[in-house]
C-alpha cells in the first residue's frame, strides 16, 4: 500500500494544519504543499502573506485559493504597467475575495 495514502487516511485536516503551523521556515511550508493536492490546498488556505503579479483575472483566482490571506503585496507587479494604478474592479475583487485582508501594498 502507498504510504502517502495511509497518512492521508489517518490525519484529519485540523491535525495537518497543526503540523503546518509548527514548521518554522517559509521553505518548509512550501515543501509541505508538495506532498499531494490535499496538503497543497491546506497550505494555500493557511497562507497569511503573498507577493504577486496580478491583474483582475488573477486576483479572482488568488482570492479563491488563498482564503485566509492577511497581507497582499502587489507593489512589484509587472502587470501593473498595463494597468496604471488600481482600478475600481481590482479593489472590488480584493474587498470581496480577501475577507481577512489587513494590509494591501500597491506601491
């Protein structure tokens, strides 16, 4: 039997989240998500900070994936060269999609 399947059948999501919370480095947290799709999903939902290149379409995808994000940095976004400033549509997506957001970096 596949050892990964045994682990996944024994550990509940809250137990995996507890393990993830004990990992100290960002690298370790990233590697956690490489185990399987379930672990990647849990890692994504627990992520608190994200620096990204994103226009309106990608913001929607990010909001669906990173549901507990607290800090979003779009200041280095190359796509912003195509969108001078932040549009009302961008802000709507951010406001509706990132309900836990505390910090938004645009410049």
